[in-house]
C-alpha cells in the first residue's frame, strides 16, 4: 500500500468512526430529551401548579373554540366538563392565591360566557352545574360580562389597509380564524406571502423550511380529518404544510433545529399573510407514527422532511367570530438577570 492510499484509508476510517460516534450521541441525547419530557409534561394526573395550569388553559381553549362556532351548538362540551372541575380543584389546592391566578380567571370568564349564552337561550345546564363545587359555580356566575375573555368579531373591512399599518398594530390585531369566505384563494396570492417570509433567519443561512401548498378541497378535508384539531369547522380554501429538510443539518446536536427554523418561518408567514389581508390559522402536526405515515402518503412528503405545522389559509369573510384567547403579560414570562 503506497502512502497516498494509506492516507485515504486512514481518512475513511476516521470519518467512519466520527459517523458512528454521531449516531451514538444522537440516540443518547434523544433518550435524555425523552426522559426530561417524561419528567415534566402535563400528565392526565398533573403533579404541580404549572401542569394544572396547562390543563386548565387547554380545556378553556376548547370552550372558547366551541363558543366561536358560527353554528353554535347548545349543550356542547361534555368531555370538557368531565375533566375541567378536577383540574380547577387541583389548581385551587396548589395555589393559595388562585383567585388572582391568570389562568384560573381566564377559565372562569369562558365558563361565564358559556353559562350566559345558555341562560339567554333558556337551555338547561343543570348537569354542567353539578360538575362544579358551589363556590366555583358562584364565581362563574358573578364574573363580569365584559371580563375580556370569550370571543371577538373579526371584520374583513378592518383588514383592507393591513399593508400600511405599523407592525405593533398588525401584531396586536392578528388573530387566528377558522371560518373563511367562499372566495377561492390562489397559489399566487399565497406565494406573495411566502416570498415575504423568505426574510426569516435560519441557522447558518441553511434555510431548511419547505412549504407544501394544497388547494384541493378533498385532499385538505382528508388531511384535516386525520389531524383532528378542527373538526366541526368548514374545510379551509387552502392548507399549507410547513416542513423542514433534515438534509440541512450537520451534527446530532442540531436534531431540533428544523422545528426552530420552521417555527420562525411560520410566524413570519402568518404576519405576511395578515399584512396582505389574508386570514390564517396555525394548526399543530404533532402526529403519532401511524398518523404521520398516513399523512406523508397523502402529501407525498419525503423521508428527509419533518412536519413543523399546518396553516389553514383563506380570505376573510365579511364577519367572523374567533377566540379572544387572552395572553399573559410580558412580565409573567420574563426573568431578568442583572
């Protein structure tokens, strides 16, 4: 074996060892990541205040979505009422100041709106009342009608000058809508927003985000039926699948970077759509392996792309109702190290 051949063989051996090491590190770090998630996520039976708050906020949002349906269905939410009281009881037990807890009061306000709607319709909700303690029901009844939670109206006319308003106003007035006008939306209209979103930063400018645009109603309906998060709403005129190409990443510690870059791109895209006066709603793609396999087949998404999210897209109707979904104040999520 001559020297050059020996050097080539040595380089191949070293690269093989490096590849093997990366694969082993990837499996180790995924296991550590899974263990951390398993220790801390909000289980069916929560163990701490933050976990109870997460469950309460999730169930509150389910209520808000039901209240925002244009074809509001009286008596909806049986599954919610079978779970929510236990979560409220746990939050009351773990938070000595629960009466001033943001999440707790968001829930009380949404429940108040639920009760008010049914009382106005003279619909019997005695079963729902029986799920709560007497003091909880009293708090629900005495929440003010204008507490700021529940639903808001979105009007098409208010979106006509979105391309000329300051960013603060655009951000504060952007809301997800789940019901769109019957007007068709074109790929060209969506592409204008995608082009704007191409300014999004990405790791080392590797730009891993991919956008799959679907305009076929039958395919969209099938995909959203599998996804399961918008059942009961009309099929949107367009559906975008945001993915990230794993080929853009070079080491095992970049294993989650596709979700970061794809998330940044998706938020930019939502603002771009809003600036063009186009309605949208981000939808999760947190699939089980079987659902992901079925979705990949319907979308023809290659193995090297991971799902980041869906975005339902369409033109604003003249008027629609959507969840207000109150947000925390900035100081509730910030820690300042000095």
